[in-house]
């Protein structure tokens, strides 16, 4: 049955009113949205995340660098391993190494008797005695971890048993109080972001402190256990030597992050 004109007019008025109501509702939504403060992600934050993810893939222990231009170069060249190595070799110049050594000397967490060993190892690296530098630094790795852990103990900073158990389960550690386990603990005591903690622990635990027989891993990484036990013999390269130095530097920087946590506790 066909509708008469009055019914059609009423239907038209109802539809027109519904459209007007929808339009008003949409306008109200737009006005409400425009009043909400916009959260913008700073370009530096986006760059920082991209940089960490790039280094995670590259497996290079420069996770705590702060130079924006260097980070940008790494991100822009992350898919070109040859360019990456050239960029890093240029960046880690004599001035960088000298400033690094000064910071090691001023560290509150490191046994001062190690400093002469570090200085000699860095000098060997400058002279291209890469086997000597790499082996010296790898032999000091656990010692630096223990230095920092003792600093924690001295300042009454520790992880509770429940948190230790969670870390042991997360990282498949049978002894979370071993040197490797203590490294994991101290990384999570810092006030660094969770992602960067994860990436640092992943690299040190799975590569540098691993007992892997993977020749592809040996090709680019100095493995502490394999070098100190005389198994890995290919570490006489600039890459291995530089990564060994940077692993020590990474630990020292973690120690300074922990010192910052201690200082904040003292102030409060």
C-alpha cells in the first residue's frame, strides 16, 4: 500500500531531524576532541627507540650513547653493515677514548686498581694490538660486575628474593647470584627504561657472556668464556677489540646509573 503525501512529508521531516541530530552530535564530538590536549611524541624519543632497536639488531654495545647526530647516522644506515662500522670507527676516535678513560677514573663503583689495566688495554687497541686488548678486557668483565655489586651491597641496595626469582625464571638462570646473575640484577636496579634494560641484558648475557659454539657469533662478538678458555681464536680484529672496550664502558655507565639511584635515595 502506497503512503499518502502527509505520511511522506512526516517521514521526510523525521529523516531530516535525524540527520540534523547526527550532524550536531558529530560537531560536538569534534569540539570535544579539539579540547583534548594533544600528546606529541618528541622526535628525540622516536629516534632513541629506533636507535636502540637498530643496535639490538647490529649487536653493538653503544646502547647508552646520547649524541643525537650519531644516533641519527646509525638509524639511517642500519641496513648497511659496512657503513655502520665506518661510522662507529670514526665516532670512537682518540678524543672519545680519552674522555671515556677520564669517566672511568671518576667512577665511584670501579676498583681503582683496575684502571691501569684498562689504560694499557686501550693503548694496545690504539696500536692495533687487538688480540691483547680484547683478551685483557674480557678477563676484567666479571671483576667489574663484582665491583658494582659490592658498591650496591655497601649502600644497602638489593633485590628482594621474589624479584630475584622472577628474574631467574625470565632469563632461565639456575643461579641468579652468579656473576652473570648479578649483572642481570644490577641492570634492573638502574632507573633506565625497561626496553633498554632488556636490550642490554640480552646482548651481554646472550652474546658476550654466552658459551655458544656458533661460529657466526664468534665472527663479530668477543665471547668472554670462549676467549678466556682458549676456544675462540679469531678475536684479533678492530671490531672485537672495540666491542670489548665498549662492554667495559657499558658496565661502568650502568654503575653510574646505580650511583644516581643511590644518590636519590640519600636525598629522600
